[in-house]
């Protein structure tokens, strides 16, 4: 007599996000004075710089937090949203993992605060008294939230956890150089999901994941540095990026790691319903999608397979993927829906350079 074996699988039972209320359109940068990384003022008029920027990135506007909010505050708000959507008893959470890269930075004092951990602050704000709810932070570049999901899946599959909350939160508006045109890319936001263990014989939930770190010539394509403006009289450091170098490498290695992940569980490309890529740059994400399908001998990706939010939310680092998923799950992205039985691919690339991917099947 054959016995069908059950196994533990991680499924998403709830999601939430916080979208900052301060909308900043591209016109908000018209009076900025932009310098190159060589400290020389850019010769083009700002109107031309902004138009070119929008054409490349697809960003028309972004969201910034108001002066009274920190990254841990908006992480808490996203967490509350996820708890409400799933009707989860917060005291039953085994872990709260908060992905970020810059800690809490106040408007009044732009210095990163990492103590206590943002995850501890979130647990405190949630009023959780259970000491077995373990909290910790994760820094992994823009791929941090997805890496947190990967870690959560390991806890669940090993039987060490039954329910894990993973949050991505960032306030990049507090660390971008107003004299660097790259500052127009960055945004603020927070998103969260709750993963729960189920015993099943079906292939559902998280099916596979993969991650890589490239720390040779790519280690410092994103780093902290002084303002591009040579007359900026402060030792304050800002986020700096070698965008072209990152683009060229991401275009090759992100599709490869996605395919590696899919091949581990024999998921064919034609079974993929949605590809959720870190909202870094519209042209880069479109190129990654094109290269991914090219690896499978497809000349074109299907229409509507990659929902995007970067045009109106910008790049909020670790918050882009959980925010995108939450909006998709709640039916707030026009012409897209999260359907039972759908296969979703997640992928991200960020500072380090760290890259990861994950395949998820929505339970029926």
C-alpha cells in the first residue's frame, strides 16, 4: 500500500504595505543643481536631464515619508496591514524579520540608528509580549526582503517556525544627494508579508529559491560617498551608484539565477503567470525579462506578465517587492490579479552585489 507523504510548505497568508503620503513628481527637481561624480556641474538644462531620466527609468513620481516618520514607523504600519489582511494573532508569530539598509534616519538628524534593531521596535509597537517571537534585522542591499523570505522558508521547512513576518522598509529620501541626478530614482516605503506553515502533498507555496553574492569587481557599485557638489560643506555621506556597471551585470546574471531557481523544481517558463522584479529601473527590468525569456528560446515575453509600480512609487529598495506583492494581492494594480494556482517568480538585485530569486505557487 502506497502512502502519500506530506511535507511542510511555506505559504503567504497575508500582506500589507505603507505608501507614504508625500508625492514628489519629476517637476519637483526642476530647481536642483546637478553635478556629475567628477564634481563638474552637468551642462544640460534640468528639463532635459529630467526628461531623459524619465525615459530611461520610467519614473514620473515617487513617495517620501513626512518629517515625523522613520523607517521603523512605516514598517510597523505595513505590519499592522498584513496582520489585518490575514487575521493573524500577532502573539503567534515565531519571527519578525525586518530588511533595510540604513536603519532609522530622522529628518532632523540624518544619522543612521541601528540600536535597538528595527525589528525590535516593530515588535514593541505591535504590543507583542511573547518572548518566543524572535526579532532581527537583515541588510542585503535591495534584495534584502526576498532574502528574508528565503530565511523564513528555511525556518518553516525545518520545523523551527510555523509563522514568520518579513518586512522591507526604507527611507531613501533621507540618504540621497540632492546634487546627484540619481537622487530622482530613490523613494520611501514599506511592505510586509506573513508566511505560514502548512502540511500538504501538493506543490504549493515556496517551491524553490536561489541566491548569489558577487563581491569582486561589483562589491562597490553601490556605496556611500560625499555629495557630488564640491562646495557642499559637510562630511555627510550619501548613497552613490555606478548605474551603468550595475545595469550591465544585472542584465546577465539576474536572468541566469531566475532560470537556475526555476530549473531546480522543473517549472517551465510557459507556466509562469507573473514575474515580480525589484523595481529598480523600468528599462533594466524590461531588459531582464526579455533576457530571461530569451534563455528559454522565446523572442518575446507575454504581455502583462510583469506588473510594475516604479512609475508612481519609484525605487524604495527592499520595500519594492513586498509593496508590489501586497498591491497585487489586494487588486490595486490595474489589469492584474493574483489568481489561485498562479505561479509567481520573484527576483531582486542590490548592493553587495547580492542577487536572489524565488518561485512561488499560489494555493488553490
